[in-house]
């Protein structure tokens, strides 16, 4: 095993200029992250200089078997925390050989929204709070829970410390440092209300990069749990009953919101979000109805309401924003399994481009 570890950790830069690029994309379910590696002749820092690649879309639910080729377009580069050195992770989106985005390519439409002149002028920033649950691999039951049984009720686990309160901290800290190494703007981590559940935050990040960075952070977490022999789930309600669900609260601001008088802009934006509540809910993650019940720090899925410092609201405004008269707000509706390309671009489109 020590030889295997030595080989895994080989520093290639001492013997070759060649680097390994791990191409990452999203599969047909919209949540299955896929990747494969290729050798490049030397270091690359600009995704436009990376070669396009292809994969078998019939094996990912994205193409028929008789015409299965799907083309990967490199979009963003990150340092590889697993291979290290000059090796890279490459976030890609997917197209037909004719150059058309495939139906599961949500990045394409998001990029169109974020390149609109009105959106560019507003410089939208995002901070996404990604909640997730760690499961025991063989029984698909949360880490730290008795097999087939339940722990004590919620209360001591949120941001808790101790062997009877925090389960999986080595995974969480490994992920935190790996994201920082990769160049992701991860801004923090914490234990969540349900035992075995954790959260990391990505942001503030501008525009399309918020989606790129969250997806790569998810990929890194999947890889780390793979190494640890733990199953990762982004299910918005992994355990039924009196347990908190898992969301992806999305904090948002524009240039107008961050300047003096921004609070009035925020209130108008929230009003727009309320008018399109049904459309947003439909795009905010599968199974979200099991989470947005009006209990466990959520608003009921059927009703839109907002408030200052209200964690039972659809949209929450912080006390600091209210006091300063400018800042940001938090959309608490997105589920943990939401697509960040969809959610971030939809919020921008509704609040900036849509004029009811």
C-alpha cells in the first residue's frame, strides 16, 4: 500500500512537462458528475487553448446508441488537488457534433443571460450555501446514526463539536482545503442541524463563475467521499420526519443593490421573484416539495413570503442590509440538488431583465 501511495503522489513536474487534465461534465440526470482524463503536452491556463473532446453520450443518458458522440467544450480551469503539480480540473459543457448545446447543457443558456449587457452592467454576485448529507456506504443511513435507528433529537448538532455530535469532519476539512487549493472561492463550512449533514459556502462569485465553481466543488467532494468510502447525497430530504432537509440557499446582490439606496432595489427585486414564484420553484430542484413544508426553517412551497431575519421565509433579508440600506438578500427556496447554472441565471433574469 505504501508503494501505491507513493505512485499516486508522484510529482510529475520533476520528470516531464506533460500534465494531466481531468475533464468534468454533468450527466443525463442533471446531478451525476462525470469525468475522464487526458494528457496535455504542457501547462495550460486558458480554457480556450484546451482541445475539445468527446464522450459516449449513450452511456450517460444524453444520446442514442446509433449517434452517441457528444462534444465537450472546456469552459473553466482549476488546479487539481488530487494530482497536484501543474495538473488541472476542467469544467466543460456538452454539445452535439454540429455545435448545438444538448438538452441537459444548462450552462449554455445561463451564459447567454450573464452576457446580456444589462446583466453585465449590474455585476451580479452570488454566495451559495450548499448543504449535503454523508451516508454510511453499505446501509445508506447518515454517518453517526445507529444502523437502522435514530440519534437524539436535533439541537446539539448544528455547528457542534465532539464525537457524539460531529460526524465526518475529516471529509469536510479535506474538502475545504482541496477547494482552496483548486482556486474555488469557498468561504466557509459548518455542521448542519441534522447529524451527518454539513454545509459549505461558495462565494461571493460573479455571474457564470458561480455555477462553474459550485459544480467543481461538488466534484471534489464526490472524489473525497469516494476515497473515504462514504456515500454523498444531495437529496433535499434524505430522512423523512422531524429532521431538517438540505437546501442550497442562494445569496444575491447586484451593483445597484450594493450602493446607496440599494434596499429599495432589493425590495423591487423580491417583488418580482414573488410574481414568478411558481416558475422558480419548478426549476429549483427535484423533490423540493418534501423539504419546503413550512417547517424546519422553510416556507411552504405554495406560498411566497419574505422578511428581515426570517428563516421561515422564502426570501430573507439580513439585519445588516436593512440597517445599511444596501447589500444582498437570500433566496432560501433552492434545494440542495439544484443546478446552480439554472438558479443563478434565473434570479438574474427575473430581477434584472424581466419587466412585468
